[in-house]
C-alpha cells in the first residue's frame, strides 16, 4: 500500500499530466468551455474604424471653440459608411457606435448643443478627441488578444468575434467515463417502498457527471456494476480504452469485496499506481494511475468522501490537463467564521461548507456535520477548506476552493446570526 500525504499526492499527479493534444475549432459559436492551446492574435483593428462614443455631432478642429452656429450637413448611424467629410463651419450628426466622418476632431454631445433649425450652437468648448474612440485604440491587427491556457468561454468568444477571429487552436476536448461499483446501488428511479433493505440509491455519479460537463468534457458513459471482480475488471479495461478519463467509485479500500484496486492494477500501462491511500480525511482510500489513453481514479464509494476527493485533487488535476496551467488545490484564502474542533489525527482534513462575503472579507462557513456519513448538507455546500490542525479559531485563515460549478460566483446571501456561538465538531 502506497500511503502519501496530500501534498505528495498532488505533486505526483502534477508530475504525470498527460498531453491532451490540440485541435482547431470554431470560436464563433461554442457551448462547452475549452482552453486555448496557442496565443490568438486580432485579425482586424479594435475598433475597426474611429467611432463615436455618444449621440452627438462630429465637429472640425477649427470649430472646437466656435461661438457662431454650425450647419448640420449629414447624419451617420451605426452601420452606415460616411459619405462626407467634416469641414469648418459644419457638423455631421452621428449616433453612438457610428463611424465618424474624415477630419472629425471630436464629437460634441447632443446635450452640449442648442438646436437652431438646421444648425447647432455650442453651449461649451469641446476638447480635442472628445467622445471619439480611434481605430485600433483597443487592439491593433496582429496584437495578442488571448493567451495560451486562457479559457474559451462566452466572454472570450465575444472578444474574438469582435477581433475578426473565427477559428482557434484549443486543447482537445477530453472524454470521460464513470463507473459506479457496488451491489448495494439502485441505479434507476424506483419507489422507495420497492427498494430492498440494505440497498441505497446511486448518488455520486450525479455530481461527478455535472462537474465534468461543466469543465467541457464529453461524458461518454455512466455505468453501474455489482461487486463482481471479473465484471469490474472487464468494465475498467473497456472504459479505459475508450475514454481519456475514467472515474471509479467504490471498491477503493482493502475489503474482500473491493475490486477497484485490482482492476486498476491489472491495466496494461507503463506507469504503476501513483498512490492508493492519501493522508486526508475524509477519503483516505484513493487510487490514481496513468493509463495508455489518459488517467483513471478510484474514489470512495461514500458520496461525501468522493465529493471531497474529487474536488480537492481530481478537479485541479483535470483543469491542468485541460490547459489551465495555474490550477492547483485550494487556490483561495478565507477566514473561518466560527471555531472548528476535530478529533486528533495526522491526516489533512477537508471541510465542506460555504463561502460568503462578510463586508470585504471572504469567509468560510463550515457545515455543522462533517462526518462522511452526512450527505444532505451538499445541497447548500459550495466550497471546501483545508485544515491541517485539529483545532482552529474563528478568524483564522484557511485555504479554500469553490466546488459549486467550476466557475462559481459569490453568493452574497448573509449567514443567519442565531446569536449563539457554535463550534464545528466531528460526527
């Protein structure tokens, strides 16, 4: 048995990142997130022409301080191509986003003028360049506008579209398969009244699949298998030959019905198991091995423990594999919003809870019950925290990571103040 610390487990994973390869994809209309494999340069200037930033009047340099009426000689709307130049004594009506005519020195806002028939009179002097964004002010053609490793999502797509970029090189989209093992699992909707005593509804594959999809991976299979050694070996061999990533839940420990370790060890791969136990709680039985196609992980059959394993180590590993080079476990810092007291152990503890803004401070609120047997709290859980001591006081800083979606936003709902000091404890 290879027992490693949490930090050693991460170091081994980071040292065995597979090469996902790259492919050229359309950047115009994509639903799933992807990571850029090469820098992207602008195909056109941004903006592609000098444009008005306000509704107003394009004015010549000679008239910036004019006191006499100025004749309105044209009207340019967004999408129009100006057919006239601006001359002294004249202005051209322009709308927000419209290209300004040649020889425009500024755009005088419509609220800075007084209309006099087919002319206007300035109510104040106009600064040179007022309300005009020059061509290429944001980026020039050929400028790098997105770097390798950056996320290609809707925001990046918006920039690339505006810059005339229609195809980009991205990390190849990875495929994933999930194998939930356990004879106790009920793998389809059934009335609870019809479920035999001793059996439980399969739960873990739900959050595994949703997070993998949110990461932009293609989940090609979600399967369930009873605790049969031959069946599990065959399923693992088949799935690891078909998918880049295989997640196995259950059977990661050393019981006589735990076959995930045997199945992973039996795979034909030049690299052995990186580890099969990690000094973390919950989730110490934890298998990881590179495969000929990618990677396989053996997670706990306990949903709460698998949740911690997955978000603490697997998700940052996947983010790096996908191209997010800076991804790492527990990348943020937050303060505890109450005392935490646990049983003395040598393991790294991972607490489930919620992140909230308290004023300008990011605070972590641990769940009341941290036992691996407590699953119902995941309904509101959106983060995990690392704890390397048995006791920590309110206000101490802990490393944290989001778990509710891989690009979560802060929930600004305040935590109810019961007026009673509470301490988080085991169980």
